[in-house]
C-alpha cells in the first residue's frame, strides 16, 4: 500500500516535470524568437532572417540546455529528488561490447518500424539540411548529438527515473520512457524513442549510473547524424548502402548476441528492484491526464 501511494506521488511529479519541460522549451523558443525579431524585424527561430547558422545553432544549444536545466533545478529544489538520485557516478561493471550492439539493434528495428508506419500512414519524412562543414557543422553536431545525449539522460534516466526508483525498477523504467516518447510530439520518432528509452532505463538500473546510457545515446545520435550527412552530401548509392547496412547488421548481430547470452543464463530481469507493477504509474491522475494530453497534442500537430 505504501508503495502504491508512493508511485502515485512520484508519477505525478514526473508528469508535472514533463509538462514544465515542454512549457519552458516553448517559452524559451518564443522568447528567443521575439528577441531575434527585435534585432531584425521579421526574424524568428523558424525564419532566422539576417542571422548566421552558427548564431542559430548556439541559440538552439541555449534553448535545449535551459529547457532541461530549469525543470531539473526545480525538481531538486521542491521535490524529494536529491543529487545522488541522478546517479552521475561510475557504473558497476557492465559490458559495452554487448549493450551497445543490442541497443543499436533495438534502435534500428524501431527505426524500420517507424519508417514502415510512416509509409503506411502517408506521413512525409522531413529532415533539416545539415551544413556541409566548418563551424556550422560542428555546432549542429553539438545540438543534435552531444546536448541531447547528456541532457536527456540526465533528466529522464536521472531525475524522473530517480523519483520513481523507490517504487521498483519496472515502473521507474516505463514511467519516464513513455513521457520521453510522447514529448517528441511525433508518432514516428516517438516509437523509436519509447523502445530506446526502455533499454536505456534498464541499463541505468542495472549499472547504477546514467553514464553508460549517455554513451549509448551519444553513439546512436552520431550514427544518425552521419547517415543524415551522407543523405545530403554523398551519392544515393553510398547513402542507401550505409542505411541498409545499419538496418540489417545491428538487428541481426544483436539477435546473435542475445541468443548466446541467453544460452549462458543471461536474464534482463536480473538485478532489478522488485516493486509496483509497470502500469502503476497510471494510478496517478496527473500522469494519466498528461499522457492523454500529449497524445492529443501529437495527433493535432500531425494534421
């Protein structure tokens, strides 16, 4: 009973933090866009007329970091979350040679599923054009690869998972993972984000640290960044060959690794904390309403 009451409170704080993150990010975008408009009439973050790509990338970094740093500070200040709950420490022994390929396999299976779903629903896949090189490309690398890997793991696998951890590993993994997926506000990206987030949450529980998850998240972002760059600047044959290799190699290799690991007695549930059932987060009205709101908002934006 105590854990049931605890999960309602922790899930409610997670939901509030997720909505606050969305609000802060929107306000920062609006505020920075308004500032650009004052400096250069007609300019905004969506249409940065008169501003260099480097300037916009730096502003994107500021927005991305601020959108997480502000809610994180508030959680540390006003909830029972403490800095040690973030688990920014050296991990227990873990196997990068196993976890990284399996994670990339899971991510690519989810990417393939998202692509098939996108095709079935007739959703056009649009990607921002990357700079060809120079400082602009370096800054975009920081925006798309480094900053999300560090800040998102700190917020979702650190803070939100830290709030739910006393209620058990299952609910601590699933609760933040679902919010992380829905906050992408895109049904295709959300599918990949949910699958990857569950794996990263599991790894944080097993290793006792968010550092391995940051490494895996960063590696996946780098591969996606590299593939996107090839799509714009390499021949179609090269780009297609690389993407096909990624979609086939990592899922097949991860299946091989999982088969041999299972033969040796590996179990994903080993070492996880018992506790509330995974669906216990929905006993929180605030969490349930937040999930519904984000779903409706995502559908609205998709039309």
